[in-house]
């Protein structure tokens, strides 16, 4: 009985073993099935118009919103591609063959169902822009460090709870879009991303302003919309900042920012208007100061002209009398005489008036002036031929003509 029972057990065990083998074979077949299904899915008939796109030879290929579940096999052979747009499909991953497209500079995978960044994507060393927004990502693979040429990374609308520090190793990353995630804090050494110029953190769960951002003096764009921040520090420590957005936070007004910063949020419009009025007033005051300085610079010239005019008028009568008596018209002083006169004036010597009469008739612009006729008595002392006698010269009536008016 023992033997028979052992035999029966062996037979039962044999049947169970056969059943297990069948199950294992079935699992293997199931494992193989998806691969066959994947290959068949890649070779399915393409939507209308896609064949023409694939055959066009254009380095830009846009296959967005065709509802692909698998990337068409034909795409993997287009090694000349530079830009590939696969937005709005149903992709969960990409085939390893995507790494053959080493000419790709832009890859857009927004609005798909990707859980993890495909490792093959991390082998595209020439990528400068990678768009992974609106997927199901919670982290980035360590291999993301291979994308040394990456300048722009968008991973908004995913499920990040921690900031991916792998990005520290991307030396040329300038634009990081990580809004609409679940971040509560930022790492204290975020300042290591020295190339970063634009940082979008809107729609996260920040309750306090991340102080590490104050160390990132190279930031030009900072977006913290739709968080829970109730107080913002002064941002004057960010000299490169040009746009700061803080809308939909529990604050009543903007923080202090530089004069050139555009702000978006509660109270921003009033603050910008006040700044504009202050700027206009400053510019107006500057213009007035410049005009006053220009007028002050021109004043000495005018004073010098008036001084010379007064000097000339004091000796004008004497010179004209002498000219009338001698029947000559005094000649204009030479340039050297004028220079000498100015030099003597500066040295404090008494002024010796010189009169330049270009014409016999003197014209005056002033109106209503009357000149009385008077006799000029010149006592000629020491003149030869006159013997010290008193000489009397009766001046003829001198009528001066006025411009635009008859003499009275």
C-alpha cells in the first residue's frame, strides 16, 4: 500500500507538475504576447495623412493628437529629424529605438500617460528642449544627467512632491517649468543651478516664500502664482529679475522689487501706476535741471555782451563828436586790439573804450529818446597854431534816425 500510495502520490505529483509546467508555459506565452502585440501595434495602419508626413523629409515632424498608443515604427528610421512633437497621444513609454534619433533637438511629449521618463530619451545627447508636461511623473531618472545640452525642461502638471536634484547636473538648463505639482519646499542648495534664468513654481503648495530663491541673483523670471504664501520678502536682492508673478496668494500687495520689474498680482496695477507717475516726475525734474544748467551756462556770455555795450555807449558821444569835427569815421578796432582789451580787463587795468563806427549814421532801436543840442567847448591846450586860445565848436544839429519811427 505504501508503494501504491507512493505511486499514486507520484502520479498526482506528476499531474500537478504537468499543471505547473502548463501554467509556466502559459505565463511565458503571456509574456511573449505583449511583445508580439507591441510589434504589431507599431506596424498598424497609420492615420490618414501620416504617411505623407513621414515621407516628406521635413526635419520637423508633428504627430500630436493622433491618439497613438505606440510610436509608429517608421519614425525610428528618420535620423534626420530635429524636432518631434508627440503631444496629446496615449503613449506610456517610447521604444528603445528612439535613441537612434541623435539629431533631435526638441522632443515634446506633453499630454500623454507616461509614468517614467524613458531611458532611451536620456540618450538623446543633443536635446535642448524636452517637454513632459501633463503626464504621470513623480520623479526623474538619474540618467537625465546625460542630457548635457538641455536648456529647457517642462514637467508641469505632474506629481512631483520633491524637487528633482538630478537637475543640478545640467549645466546649461536655463528654463525650468515645474508648476502644478505638489512641492512644499525647495532644497537649500538650489542656488547651485547657476544657469537658471526662468523658474515657474505656480500651482504648488508653498506656504512660505522659499528663502533660497533670494540667493539666485541670476533669476529673470519667477512665477509663484496659486500658492499659499501670505508674505513676501523684499526682492531687491535679485538685480536681474524682470518678471515676478504672485497672483492668487493671500497677500494684499506686491513686495518691494526693482524699478524695471513687471509684477502680476493683487495690487500690482496700482503699484505700477504709482511707479509710472514717480518715474515721469523724476524725468520732468531732470529735464528742468538740464534746462536750468544750460541757461546758467549761457548767462556769462550775455553779461559780457551787455558789459561791452555799456562800455561802448559811454564813449559813443565823444567818439562821434571827434569824428564829426575831423570829418572822418573811426575805423573798427582790430582783432588784436580786442584781445588786448580783454586781457587788460582781466588784469584789472582801467578800461579804455574803443568805438567801432561802421557807418556815419547811427541807428538806435530804443524809441522816445531825445538828445539835446549842446555846444561842445574844447579848450585846446598845447595845440600848435591855436596859441592856447579857447576854441569853440558849435555842433550842428544832430538828428538821429530811429528804425520804424520819425524823430520828434
